[in-house]
């Protein structure tokens, strides 16, 4: 008989007052007892609506049943049939919009904590499993993967498990893509990403860092080197700015730069060689997960006050619900229905050599109200005439999305892109070039880790089928 | 890991190295740059390619010790390794249709200007070079420039060597005497590039400048290297790492670029001092 309590078993977390000043993980994870208790809440529905909500269709009721029995390794095996990065997805998926949204228990009360259970299972496996990975026999085919973020790792993992020799080319010095440079330690510890990458290496996946495809090597050269297919998972590209005055002042960052300095370049560690503006009053413009990450990072780096400045209302915030809640608990101030119109800087008219010249001092904003719904059904924010006001600010972090990176497009003949610069692909990830597949943010623009992973898996399947077909001929 | 094949001290603050990096050596062209990290905890710094040796698969870099990272790099010796070396990044210098070029290098910018001048020479253009330094001790690459230039002028700010003054003086003389350059290419401190543009403006001679802003990834991801161009009265944001590093000098907002370049000067100074103390005793020319 299922446990009919209407609420999820709470996730143990670090105290907000303490965690606002450290980079340790916020959520601490379920114990074995709590996990089994939470698993009791699953009704084991016949039609499994949750599975259809998962971009990689994990057999959710089946793995939860194993948790209920206390067979955690069994649960892990079920998850890993569909997901290559369970410890990552259990932490960063927006479950409330995916599997948990479809959960029957969510109709009256809270859905089953599927994400929390997934995380528990993956962590349990990482801590307890001693099973050695045995890579399958080499099938004689080589595939190149561009980028070691979620889509690239998922694609590489699936192909390697089928016997392909996969090489992943990474532009930066560390594998993991956005999981390493973008998502902060307190939400996704880097040791977890490193562990997932290590597992892939055991499947004979080679990871070549410091290789920028489109520059160091081109897609065409990869084919010359004997790769039979290429998957492009190069991720999102250049940050967008608002185009308002003052965005080039000192103290204005893109979220990508701010987070890269802190995460990848380790400015979050004391005595780091990487400079970053810390302290003072920080405004983060935007309302997505990246904005929440930037705001909470700024807080941990020692900011006095951190604002999220978002032009719609709390309802429309695109960030994961849990991240918004955590941010609020930590003391991030939400200035909603507010839009910046100008960033103000210091300028000493009497002394052009004044060292403070050119640094941010404030941000002029305007109040917004919600008007008619736009084409996506979200109510369009409109300016309230005459409502301008100025916020006292030292650092501004722009977190309003990215445009795809042009390096591969510019050096690959015949690769079709759409008007926003995203690579055009068919349903199974095939681009306009034979043997070239793509997925993740390089195709869709900024989206989620799990949808990128899903695209990597879809492409892996298509690549396998295409190469097998060639074999038959 | 990438091996330091050769190392040569050019003056007390400028060092030349050849780094073994076959893939980069195979591709790099004049005007492009690389990103390196000295060690596992180090920052990523961009350095312009100063030449390649395709046979030995090495890439030449020339750098000035200005911060903690360049100081750490300068302390490395031949045969030692650095942890990361990625590239080539940025677009190569535009050479098409340019038959008469004036190359202006300022200080360590000469290290970038030299391979550009070399490339023009190889393509058969007339190369007039003007190189400037603060003083005699800082002069680098004079011999190399002499070998590849049809005309060469060396300037020092204090007159301790060659002609006293800055690089815009000989440029102005050339232009006043009716010299018709197809292109002036200025590479050096931002302030120098700004004044080269102002000098050339009355004569309508096109100027290309090579911008070297603060960068992190260098691959078109972080946006730290952004600068503002004024194109047809409109302000346009560009990224030096993917759109540059070469830009039309008449469009660049130099004052903004200078201001942005000083964003971390306090921090840099502090980090340099810290690293400097670390090496104290083992270093003669501090």
C-alpha cells in the first residue's frame, strides 16, 4: 500500500544563513530510510505518465520500485539504461516541469520526489558500487564528438557502450562544458562531474582538451582523420546584452563571464589568481537558472546585497522552482516587474585619471506591468510611463541568454543555420551535412541539461543506425 | 602538457618561447592568438602568435611580464612544460589587395607586428615599419624588423636610442610627404593605436588596429573581451576573440577599451607582488 502523505519527504539542506557564505552543496540528499519512505509514495501507475515527461524516458516507476525494496544498485541499473549522467540530472533537472509535473500524486498534494530519488540512487551507486566497467569490444568505427557538455557526454557514452571508438574534443582545459564552467559548486559539485567523465573514460572514450573545433581542427579534417560521423554539441555561445547605455562600464559582466571566473577559473577559492568583483551591491538581470546561479555566487563571494532584476513577475520566472526558493531563503532580493534602462558609472569631470572613473555606481530602471499574452502565451511586460528610479549598484551581471557560437558555422561549408545562428537539424539530430549531427544549446539556444542530454542520445542512436546501414551495403 | 622547446630573454621584461603544439603550429596565421595556462591552478591568458615552425611543430610566443601569470611563465625553462596551450583563435590579419603597408609596433606589440610584417613581405608588399619603445633597454626585434622591412624607423620615448619621440612622428612625416599606404597596421598600447588613428585621419589612410582586451575562454563564450565600435553612427558590441583581434581603427572606442583594460589593475598589481616575492632570490632582473 502506498504512503498517501500529501507532501514529499523534505530534502535536508544546509542552513541558509550558513550556506550563503560557503560554496558547499546546498542540498544534502536523502538517507536510505528517507529514500525508501519517499519511494513508498509512488502509486506505480500502469500508464506511467512520469516517463513521458522525462526527456530521456527513464523507467521511473521501475527504478522507484527497486528503491522501495532497498535494491539501490538495481535502481541505478534501471536509470543508467536511459541516462548517462544521473548524479547530474538528479541535481539540475527542472523536474517540476518534466516527470514530476505529470505525476498523479501532484494532482492532490505534491508529486513523488523523483529528482530527489534519482539523485539518491546515483550518489548511492557512486559511494558503494565496486563493479568494474568492462568496455565492449571495438566495432571498428570511430566517431568524433565536439564539446564535452551534457549533450556531448551523453552522445559519447551511448556510442562507446555500443563499441564505437569515441573522441571528445573540448575547447577548454577541463571536460564538462557548462557543468563545469556554468553551474556552481554549491548546486553541482565538480567532483560529481569529474566522476561521470572518469566513468566515460573507462568505456574507452578519449577526451582531448584544448582543441577548438572550427579553429584547431575543422569538421572536414575530422572526417579526413577517419571519423565516420561527427556530433556537434558545442553549446551556447556569446552572451547577449540589452543594448542599453553603460553596458561596457567596469563592473558589468555577462553571467557567462562571472560564472566562468568563479567556477572554471576558481575565483571562488580564497587565494585564487583569478580576479572577480566581490562585495558591494550586485544586480543580476534575468530570471533563469543562470541568473539564480550568478546571484547566489555573488552572495557567496561576499556581496552585501544581491538583487534579481526581472521584467515579469515571480510566476513567470523561468528558473527551477527549488533554485528560486533557495535564493529567497538565502536573502536574494527579487526586484520583479523591473527593467534596466541605463547603467550609471562614476565620472570625475575634474580628473580624467581618477581611478574610480568608469566603474558602475548605479542602475536606472523602469517599472513594468504585464500586458497582453505574447505568441508563447506569456504576458508581455510593458513599461509604466514615468516610473523610472535608480538603484545603488556596484556590479551588474547580465543574464539574458546567449547566441550560438559562430566558430563551427564559419568554417564548415554546407552547414545550415537558422536566423538566430542555431544549427538546423532533423528530428534525429542530422544536420544539412552528411554524417554531421548536432544537439543541445548549439541547436536550440539556451535550454536545459537534460534536453541537451536527450539530444545527444537521439543523435547517438541515429549515428549508430547510419553507420550500421553503411556496413550492410 | 606542452613542452617549452626554446626560451630566449629579449630584454629584462620580455621573453620569447617556442612551445611544442603540433595542431596549433599547423594552423596559426599572422594576427591570430593562443590561450595558455601555466599550471593547473593558473588563469587563462591570451598571447598573440609571434610565428610558427611547422617542421618542429612549435609556436612562438613573445610576452612581457606584467602580471602574476606572465611572471610564472617567464620563470619556466627550456624543456619544462606548461599545462594548456589552445588555438589558433581570432581571425588572421587581412592581407588581400594590400601592396604598400605601414606596420607600426609599440613595445611588446612589436612581437605581434613582426609576423604580420613578415607575412606582407612574403606576399611581396612594400613594408614600411615604425617601431617604438620607452627606452633603449626595452628595444626588441630590431634586427628581425630590419630584415623584413623596406624602410625601418626606430623610436624611443626618451631618446636613449635611435630617434627620440613616439611612433606617430615618422608616420606623420611619411603621410605629409605624400606616401600612399594602402593600410596602416598599428599594434601596441591602446593609447598608441588611438593616436595612430588620429594621425592618419586627415589623410584618409585606412588603419587596422589589433586589440588585446581581457579574455577568459577566448572561444566566444564569456563576452569579457567585448568592445564598442561606432559603425555608421551606431554603437555596435563586438567580441575581440571571435570578431577580432583586428578591427578598423576608425570604428573602435579606444577610451572605453582603455578604461576596461584597467578593471583589475589593483588586483593584478597585488598578484604580481605576491608571485614576485615567491621568486625572490632566484631572479636577477626582478
